[in-house]
């Protein structure tokens, strides 16, 4: 039996040549993508494996000493332990674990703590007074004991950068809403890049000169740039940034990527120190723990991402502080996170910014 092939375009020399060219282009494209995928995958593994925030000098306060008869409540002690990095549940990345009971707190430092896993104690209370302090395994009343010191700051190498690591779960929802409103409102929906935003930015660049690039980076792309690339504003770097962002989305969940961003983002200079991360920024600008910031303070911190050096002097230029805060409050309302009356109240509330050098000489 013979199969007859009709002579046509795809069986002609030209057609076969064209198919060969298309196939060669496809193979070349796949090879290039595979090469860069493996390259960036290894780069991500090398840069983000283990603890991201490393090579630091940690500055601690003196260990907190508690004693029988001292005025403390069980809840106050649990609050302090949470602040210094302990968790009520087992967490391999926490400094320790505590168990809160109505009249007692059990404290178990981890290997990451100041005590390197030792100094586990049980503290019992009589009302709002410490009644007894005993070794957790049992034993006589110790009378006094040291508990985890508070981390004052991290100094990174010789760059005079200050950071205070924070977990995603410790970020107030108000701050998360402020950040995504200001930087990437579809962050929890896209896969690393926002096509609508990129197309809009490309169109803006086409209409203007090559020296005026429109921002199109998602939060994931900003993480990719911060950890792996320079701030060179070219589309070649943008393409590489995009590929790394897509790999990050495959390797980490949204909360983990946001945590990297929240710990690394540059928030200007205070005194002679560069401030990185929202936990350190909250202390530098408001002398507050990140968990305690208000709506207008969260909006300010999110608002200064766009031009951190401009807002570093916001304590001396209150109109700049209001500018950053008000812009983000409006965006939060547009995105449905807050109501008009909350915007009005937050804009009317004063921003109690500390002076530029106040938080830069920490030595409890």
C-alpha cells in the first residue's frame, strides 16, 4: 500500500526550511530559558539558603532580671517574651517558647537564644507579683533569674546598616494593607509580575524619553532586585528581575516573600545609620515596636518607600511626613482597606516623629 503525499507548501523546500528555522529558534529559546533558570535557581539557593539576615553584629541590652516579690503579671511577662522573640507555640526559628497560664509562665529558651537552650524556668504569680521562680524540671525556688535580653539592633558589617528582623505574623495587618496599597495592590493575586502594570509602564516609557522609566515592579520583583541586582534602570535588568521573581514565587509562598521584603527594604537614614526593614523603621521614626504602630504611622512607613531619602528628614519637614502619609491613606481607601472616616481621622492625627538622632545611640 502506498501513501501519496500531495505536494504543497509544507513539503516544499521553502516550507521545510521554514519549519527547520522555527524549530531551531524554539530549541534556542528553550536552551536560553533553561540556562537562565538554572543560573538564577543556583543564585537564589546561594543567597537565600539558611538565615537571610546574617553577618551581623547583634547588640543586646543586659539580660532582664526578675525576682520574687517583683511587680509583674503573667500577661506582662508573656508580652515581654513575645517582644524579644519567643512564641507561645513550638517554632524552630524562634528564640524560645513560653506557656502562659492564669498564674504561671513556663519559659523554654531555644538554641538560638541568648542562653543557647539553657535557663528554662517556671515563674508563678500571686496576683500581679512574682511568687516563685523555679527550674522548669523541678527544684527549689531560685529567688532571682535572668530572662532573654532585648535585641537593641543589628549592625551589618561596616556599612552602618541597622535592621531588626521581624516575622510576617508580627506585622500588623494595617501595615501590610498600607504597603500593598502603596507598592503592589494585586500582590496576593499575581504570580510575581503584574501584566497590567508592566504594559502601562512600557507604554509610558515609549511616550517619554529613555531617561524616564515608569515604575512597574511588584513587591516580588523588588525583592529580586534588592537581593540579586543593582538599581540600573534598563529593560535588560527588568527581564532578569522578572525571571528571578517568577522563581521566587515558585520557591516561597507570598507570606515568606513579603517577610523578606519587610526585613530588607531601605527606609532612609537616621543619623549616620541606614535603616532597613519596617521593624527598625518603626523604632527609628516613632520609637515604637512594630506591633504598636497606629494607622497613620503605618501609612507613613509605607509612604516613604518611594523616596526614602526625601522623607528621612520628615521630623524637620512635617509637610513631607503628611505628604507620604496622606498619599497612602487615600490609596488604602481606594483599595477598600479603610473607610473615609478613618482617613479623615488619621490625617488629622499628629505624627509624633522622633528626631533623626534619637534612636541611633541605643545603649540600655
